[in-house]
């Protein structure tokens, strides 16, 4: 089966094979592996030794994002969230339920937020300490660019929390260029092509040290993760981790380096997205985003108006042909989404387009423009 979803992604057989072992997380051999993973990940983030630390947490992206908000935004503090997509909606809910005051900056999910919009919102409310931004909005496929937004946050003297869950490792980003970033978060199972199970934060050490006592949670306190590392070593976890997922992630990092790191991965995903964005139009379908706003992670497509089209039967027809896409959508109008990330190539995307053409024929979908 070819998995074309934005996480968990299609992985390489070598990566999956690394899971087929029993491991004691505190075993000294494994501690060395885990400590090395933390350094490798900090390097990919463009972090510097002594200035940035990798602070992993068991679980999914929502967990690491909640931990970042709880740790860096003080209790009752205020943060600005550019709300231009489904994952931004989730960040709004996470922050609100953690008792932080959210100032939402609503925008369409068809284009990135602009530096002017951020600057105006920050100027209007000096009580906002942080901006929490979704890097790649996995609901539609747009990219909010930290190279554009970071300077506006910096100029306003505020801090940035970056949800780079579906972008990290593929889209260009370096902490070294962004002193305004307190923390960037991501997971093992998206663009780094590992299995799901671990969330990562790479954070500024000075800011982590200043945030002790903020979290109001032991589990979700990144400053406690940091303090634990200082006491027990960088190879130690506080609680039982998804240790097989970590072993697989280590192999995934080897493959990442062999491929050529971020520039190579970005180029492959970009080409996947280009092939797909063009290919659906050749099938008579309409992409949700204009090409100039289309990121390399997912391509979202309007559902055709033809009454013969329904999403689940379409997904089923594709699955019978060996291609699995999401059976839900995250935009305000009906769409379907196709992941361009993971161990998939432009050739795979062409194969998926052929399968899509057959599936539409099988269902008798002739009017393919959106309603
Ligand atoms: C995948 C994703 C998350 C986290 O999703 P989980 O299901 O909790 O792993 C968060 N933010 C973005 C932008 C994502 O793409």
C-alpha cells in the first residue's frame, strides 16, 4: 500500500525493521543512541550547543505543542495565533484549555499570514508575549514562513513558538537565524520519515531556564525535561518512551543524511507536489490552492460536483488500487487531501494519479469542477 497522507507517512523498510527488537530504554547502549539522536535533531534545527537543547516527549504532535505552550507562555499569559487553517484552530483550543489567553488573528486558509498582519496585531496589544504559528498548515497546504514572520515578531520584542510538525526537516528553517524563537516542535513520523510515537522540541536554553514553574503539569513541562537531562544525563527519559520508535527514528536520520538532508528532501517533496498539483488538473479536478501558495507537504483538491462523487467510495476505489489517502478533509468547503511527504517519489505520485483517473471512471464522476 502506498500511503499518501501527511503523517504517519510511508517509511522505508530499513526504518520499520529497526522496530523489530526488544529494548530497555535505560540500557547504556540505548542511552548513547538516544543522546546522539538529541544532538542530531538539534543540528537539523540549526541549533547551537550550549544555546539550544532537544527536549523530547512521548506521544504525538498535539502533546509536544501543548507542552511548548504551557512551558513558554506563563499561566494566564497572552499569545497571538494566526488562525489560517485547521491546525491553527487546534492550537487555539490547546492554548485556551491550558488557561492561556488567546488572541486569534483569523485569515483565509488559502494564503500565508503576512508580516504586516502580525506587526499590527502585536502593536495593538502589548500584553501579548508570544506568537504561536503553524509552519506548514496541514489543513490546506499553505506555508506560514518563519523567515517572513520571525523578523516582525523580533522587531516587536515578542517571542515565537513554531509548530513545525509537518514541515521540520523539509522546509528551510534554522534556529541560528531566529533568536526570537523560544521553541520549534515536530514529531518522529512526518518529514523525517520515522514512525510515530515521539514529539520533539528544540528550545533556547535561556528561555527554558526562565520558564520553570509555568507548565502547571509535570508530564507536559519541558523545563522539567531539561532539568532531568541535567541530573540524569541526555540519554535518560523521565518516563517510558516509545523506544522502538526511537530506534527506528535513528535509522530514519541515517537515511535523511544519506539523501542529502533538508535541501534534498525539500526538492523531492516539492516535485511530488508539483507533479500532483499539475496532474489533478489534467484529470479535470481543481486544486484548492493557487500554485504560488502551494507548499510541498500536502495537495488539497476540491471534491467534484458530480453527484456520483462521495469521498469514502473514492478512497475505497483508490485503496483497491494500492493507494491510501485521507478519508476526511480539514477545509471549510469539501476537498480531499493527498500527502506528498514520506518515502514516496514523483513516480509514485504519477502512479497515484493514474489510479485516481481509474477510480473516477469507476465511480462515473464526469462533472469534475467543484460545486
Ligand atoms: C500532524 C500535525 C500536528 C500533530 O498531530 P498529531 O496527530 O497530534 O501528531 C500538529 N500540527 C501540525 C501542523 C501537524 O501537521
